[in-house]
C-alpha cells in the first residue's frame, strides 16, 4: 500500500487523540477546580469539543481513506499493528457516522449538568433533585444505544453499552462469570465476616489530619513508582468528591478524597488510582496518538488498579513494609497497633453499603447489584423512579444490609450521572482478570511477595508493563488474556487467590 494513505489516516487520528486529551483535561478541571457557577459553560464547551471529535471521526475523508487502506491488495501489505489500527478506527468510524452530531452534544451537555446536580443531591440526600436529570440522560442514552445496537449487532440494548467498555463481551457471558463469583464468594463472606465480627478495628477511625494523609499519599505513589514530585513528574494528586484518574501518557493525574476519621479511604483510593495511572503512563510510546496505543478495555484497566490496591496494597508483606512509614508520617498514631493487626483490619470482611470502601471478598457483590440494575433498566423491567427501592432491596438480599439514606445508596456513585452505563461490570471483570494475571506472573516471579516486603516494586511493575501495559490495544481483552495466561475468562484463579490470602491472614 502507498504509505501515504496510511500516514494520512494516522495524521487524522492524531488530531482526534489530541482532542480527546483536551476533553480529558477539561473534565479533570471540572471535577477538581471548577466553581459551581461554571458547570453550564463547561457543558457547552465539552459539548462542542465532543461534537468536533465526532466530526473528525465521521468525516468523509476518513471513510475514503479507510476504504482505500482496506482494499484487498493494499491491506495485504500491512503489518499486524497497522491492521489493528485500521480495525479499531473502523469501529469508531462506523459508530460516529451513524450517531447524530446533535445527539452527541446533547448527551455531553446533559451529563455535565447531571454531574453537577448529582453532587448537590448526594450532599443533601435528595434523590428527587437528581431523578429528572438522570431520566433525561437515560432517554438520550437509549437513543444512542439503539444505534450502537444496530451497528455492533448486539443481542440487547445493554450489550451495546457493555461493548463500549469491554469489547466483544456480552451480558450473557458476564452473567455466567458473575454467577460463579457469587457462588464461590458467599461462603467466604459467611466465614470471614463471622471471624472478624468480634475483632476490634476501631483504631482505623483514629483521626489522621489531612496534611498527614497528603504525605502518606505521596509516599504510596513513590512506592509504586508513580512520580508526582520530581521535576520530571508526569502525575499529580488532587482532591475530589469521587476519586478518579485522568490523562494521557506523560500527563496522568489521580484524585482522592480525604476523611480524617478514616485514613484508609484515601490510602487505598490512592493505590487504586495509582494502578490506573501506571497503566496509562506505560502504554507503548510508539503507539502514542494511534488507536492501538490505548487500553484494551476498562476491565483490563481495573485489573491493574485493583492489583495495586488489593493484591499488593492489602498484602501482609506490603503492610509490614509500609508500617514504619505510616507511623512516622502520623506521629506514631498507630504505634500501639502491630503490623499484623493492621493487616487484619484492612482485610476485614464486612457486609457494607459503600462500593469503593468494600473489601475484596464482598466487592464483586456490590458490582453484581449494579450490573443487574443496569441490565433491568435498559430492558424496561425497572424505571428510573424505581432505582432507590430496587437498590435497597438488592442490598438487603445480597449483602444483608439496610440502606438508610440515598446518599449511602443509589446516589453513592458518579457513573450514572456521567452516563457511564455498562461500565460497572468492568470492575468485577477486573478482579477476574487480575486473578488470572497474578497466576501467570507467579510462574515468572514466584518470589513476588518477597519483593513487596523488601520495597522493590520494580520487577512487578516491569512484568505488568511487558505483558499488559505495553501491549496497549493490540488485542481484544479476552484474546490478550489468552495470550498471557493460556486460557479465556475464568473466575477460579481469583477465588483461589482470595482463599489462600485470607487463610494466611486469619486462620
């Protein structure tokens, strides 16, 4: 093929990638620094930028170039990476030419408005304030979903949303995996929630001033080699209502929320978001501004964040290593507590209400609840008005807890306000992927826990970088998993990891 055609396509996509990075930065600013009065204007700004992005991706010129590049004679001259780029760009192009530009703008504006109202509703515990904004957003998303469903040829509307975040995954396959998870997790929940029931972990509520927590956050980032302090730093830590990661390659930022009477909230959100940031910063630089130079899926992204947060951060070895630093930075607030006690405390199994603070064993149950609600919402089995009651019923049934307020219930997450329907399953899939990746890593780094205990995260980071991060989006998620582990989606390694870990800590 004439490389001029391929080069022209990549030049066009470079403009798209740069526009997306601007949208990302403006979204970060919206959550970190934007004054309340600025939301309507930011909605207009983001709406315009999203429309511009769609125009770039759906332009007749892109279509013509793709057709030329995909002709039989020319396509045969491409290498695997170039073919992957064309495939991924074709996927985006087919969607963009079908979705009306004004619908893209309307969704962006409404999501921005909904996020602003959601923040108010959450702080006021006022579902009714948020309900009409979410209902309007759902109406718009349904319109887009129907188009996605047709283009992707998915069996259901919800499958079309899942495909955005987890390519080639279906609600049928997810349901099967979630059923396996549920059946294996319930005995673990029963056993370890009973074991820890009478243990005193009240020391976790000891006051740790925000300034001390900021220093802890920086120390955690230094451990995982996410640079936020040097003159060559590509990251930073800021404060928001709901922690998140935002950025691209050399500018990847994380946020957290500090609670003086619950220092572990920020402690583990920093590790979680730091895992996301490492993935983003370790994408293949030769793929920068190209479709393949991005993550394979949100589930793979979650596998990295939850690996750093839980597999690393809640391990007995990491707690033992970091324990002296924690005491130093908190002026010996926990000097009377042993590293072993702290390990048990941060791994306690509790039938809790808040997803982002749930333990490893119950976490997937929180996700299953959201998955089922989304699935039923887009199947017209429940309405937006039903969400609080459906949410409360499922929490009673699955986790045995009674939701007292909508702030601790249906209003706790930002995802629905942001229009991220179909995202939640990726969290539990991240657990599954993570278990399989850990099993594969142990064949090459059988002493990985010794490395953790000595403070040497480098070899672990390098293994993930080589096998996951720098593969970018060369493969669909399950295909990448097969390449690394030799098998498709399988929940058993994650359950095996949990069982062994909790036995070591509590039995």
